[in-house]
C-alpha cells in the first residue's frame, strides 16, 4: 500500500509539473489525458476526499439542524405541474411562479393542453414571468415531445427527462427528487454560490459541481441537502449582503470575505 501511494505521489507530481517528463507515461495525447483524469481522481480520493467528507459531514449536521425538513418552494400537485413550474422558475422568483401557475394549471391540466396551446395566448397568460416569450415556446415544445414520446407522462429517469426541451440536469434533478422521491442534487444559483463559499466545490459549472457534491454527500441525503442549501442561500448566504455574523455554518465556511462582513457594525 505504501509503495502504491508513493507511486501515485510521484506520478501526480510529474504530471502537475510544467515540462514534466512523460517518457514512462502513455505516448498519445489522448491516452495521456485519460491517464491524467484517472490518476487525479484516485489522488483526490486518497488525499483530498477524507478531509472533504469530514467537512461535508459537519456542514450537513448544522444545516439539517436548522432545516430538518426542507421543502421546495414551488407549488405542485403532480410531476407534470412541477415540470412546468420548474421551467418557468428559471431566473424568476418562485413566489411569482406560484402566483402564475395557480391560474395556469386550471386552464392547462395535461401535456396535450399545452401542446395545443396558442403561443400568443400562452405568452399573455405568463407575461409576468421573466423571459415569458421564450418560456411559452419552450413549454409548448416540451409538452409536444412529452405527449408524442411519453404519452403525456413525465418520465422518471435522468436520461429520458433531459430529452425534453427546456429540461437540463438541474430541472431533471428537481423533478426526480421532489416529485418522484429519488435522491438527487439540483444545482441552482444558490447551490452554486453557497457550495463555492463553503469550499465544498469551486467549479463554476453546475454539472461538474453536482458530481463533486455527490462524491461528498451521502446518497440518502442528496435531495434533502440540496433543498436545505437552497433555503440557506435565500435566507442567509445571499448573493448580496450575506448575513455571515449569524450564519450557522460560519465556522465551516472557507469564504475569506466573511470576516470583512463580520467586522461591519
């Protein structure tokens, strides 16, 4: 085991150096890139992940103490309504979405209803939503594919969900976690910001951050964790004027700016 760790350390050093010799490494550029990714992954597991998981465990304990039963803010009665509401919620407050869908879901109750909707009429009905024109178009296209490919029933797998127009991994994870009870981490703007400040992940790419968080958070807590982190991002760790002095995660947070905010009278 010691010899294996020494090998990893030595190779990790050679690959990390600028101009390091690759004579004993794979010769083709593609093989080298694959070798780097695999090696860095195992080095992370052996040397970085134990500390990361310890930090994540502490964060979970404090976060769940504050938010023992976090829930999604969007109102819905079934997976289809959550699909529509989540698409509408992009860069738009959930409170505004809830106000619009309260009426919208009485007029459009199935995928077929949206698929046959008049685009201009639908635009007027959701005009208080940000980017309502493009979202109206997306809703119609999404529901047409949902009706034609899935008989109007929202699929329960990531691979199928992301084939729908307007549905990326974040939206799919919201549906899987909150409508179907599966474990999923939905990385929205709040999760991106808070996870970065806490030091759980520094990736600016939502998909990469999702996988980094999945490696640190126990799978049976994925959905609960993301919902709690979203609430924490809205109430405490806001984009502007975060409330660092009263943050329950202050001692776990790696964000250097927190000290400056704490010093403000």
